[in-house]
C-alpha cells in the first residue's frame, strides 16, 4: 500500500462514540413497560357491575309484583261483583218461588 | 446475537462512518442512533453477524447521504467552513490527518462516502459497490479521481508526502 493511502487510513481511523451512546440507544429501543392496573380498579368495576345488575333485577321484580297485586285486586273486585249479582238473582228466584 | 450485543460490536463502526462523512459529532450521533433504531425493528430479518454488518454499513451510508441532502449544500462548503472536532489522533501526523479530513469533507457526497468506506472500513471496490448500490466501475473512478485531487491539494499545501 502506498504511503498516501496509509495516511488516509490514519486520518479516517475509527472514532469512539460518545460514552452515553450505548445506554441512550438501549433506552430508546426498550419499549416502556405497560403499567399494571391496580387490583382495586378491577374490584371497583366488578362491584359497580354487580350493583347495577342487582338494581335492575330488584326493579323488575318490583314491577312484576305491582302488576300481580293490581291483577289480584281486579280479580277480587270482579268476584265480589259476581257474588253480589248472584245473591241478587238468588233472592229474586227465591221471592218468585215463594209467591207461587 | 441480542440487540445489545450487536450494538456493542458495531457502534464504533456506525458512529465513525457518520462522523467522518458528516464531520459533526452531534449529527453523527443522531444518524447512528436512527440506524440502530431501524436495526432494532429489523433484527428478526437479518441472519448472522456478517449480514448485520453489511446492513449497518449500507443503511448508515445511505442515511448519511440523505442527511446531507436534506440539510443543504454540504458538498460545496469551503475548507474554511469545515470544523475540526477536537478528537485526539491515534496514528500518524495530526496536522496531515486534519488536512486530509478537511479535504475529504469537500468531496461530493458519493465520492466522499466511497473514500470513507475504503479507508475507514478497508472495503474493496466490489464491497463498496454492494454497499452503495453502484457499479464497481463508478466506485473505482470515484476513488481514482478523489485520490488524485487529494494528492494534488496535499502536495500543494504540505509538500510531497508520497
């Protein structure tokens, strides 16, 4: 190799990177770890779901019970009316039988 | 090989390529970091240390050329504008080394990268042509013309060192 080329090799010898370079690249290449959700968040979410579910069930049960009570009352009224009407008819029949 | 091992083995090579080409330690650090981040995403596609080294040389060379093109007309700077970072010389005459680096910095992008790959990495014209994706004839012609220019300017300013 000619001297001149050796001079070029000397001039273009490898240089050391800055001391922090390796750590900087490794830090940039490592993805930030996803923070774990605290357990109480999951517990709170579960409790809220249970409360909402229970509330809905209780409300549905109340509505069904109210509807049942109303139907029962209507039936009782209808029976009363029927009994009254039947009594009246019975009375009328008895009166007419006695007259004969 | 893990990413950390590849980084440790090649960081000096990548940084030096960028440093000799750009002559700006901060810009060289930026380019070198970008190259390694690209490598990190590409690690699974590369097979073996030789392939990794070839890939790093290729990507670093292209990134340096792109960096200069984006930054502006770096190739036309005058010698007076070329900064010389204060890094201690390991071999040879510090004054001559400094002068040679200044002259190399005035070369257009591709011949400059050819010179850096040839004399920093000791690559053959065939290897340089693969890295820079250019015909071997063009690499040889860049080398010949750059050497002539450098010899002439060095002879003029410092006397015959051949």
